[in-house]
């Protein structure tokens, strides 16, 4: 889906997040915690991953608003090192309690929606508004860390496949 306006982005965010949350809601806590949803990651790990990237995007934005240039994706990492960066945060959160991840998952989502809701459309759509975005519009960064990421996450979660792996292991 080509997104050209703030309204379209907000609608895509709600649509994709709704699909993701519906999949998660259909799982038991044991299924959410079971490793192997995506390689060695559980659904909980995917949820924590989404929070990390939403917060990273918010941090980039806040840094840019202060007139500074954030290091993207993160100090010490280049874009070609995303698997290593993602693994770093997987290890950081893998033992975090599910209730804590759930709370952060909801709070971070509300926070990033709040940023977008309060942002003038021109700021979101005008390429180069901030030095750190170069020739790109802020919209691409927010889309990548919200609607596109939620779509990706929902595609990783297959309740049937997850249950089959659990039965095979436990059965």
C-alpha cells in the first residue's frame, strides 16, 4: 500500500496493528512465551522487538527536533548490521516478564501514535525536513517502524505452526 498522506499512514498503522493484536490475542501465555515462533524468538520477543524499534524511531525524531543528528540505526551499528543489532536487543529482553513486555508494547504504541497525531503533515511529508533524514521524508521512518513492521510481525506469527511445534516438543 502506497502511503502518501498522514491520514493514510495513521489508517495503515491502525489496520496492521489490529491484525497483529488479533493474532496475539488468540494465543495463550504459554504460546506467546514459546521459543521458535521465528527462529529462536518467541512472540514475546517479537513484541519487545517492535517496542525497541518504535522507541528508536521516537529517539531519532526527538534528537532531530533538538537540531541534532541522531546516529542511525544506533551508535556502533550500521544499517547492514541489523541482525546483530536485533540480536543485541533480543538478548537484553529475552528474560523480561511477559506482563512487562505487554505493558511496554501498548504504551510504546500509544506514544508513537501520539507523536504522529501531533505532527504537522508537512513535517512528516517534506523530504529533508531534518538533516538526519537526508533527501527522505520522515514518513518513511515512521512507516517502517509502525505499519510495515506490524505487518512483518503478524506474518511471523502462525498460531497453527506454533501449536504444532509445541505439541511435537511436549507431546
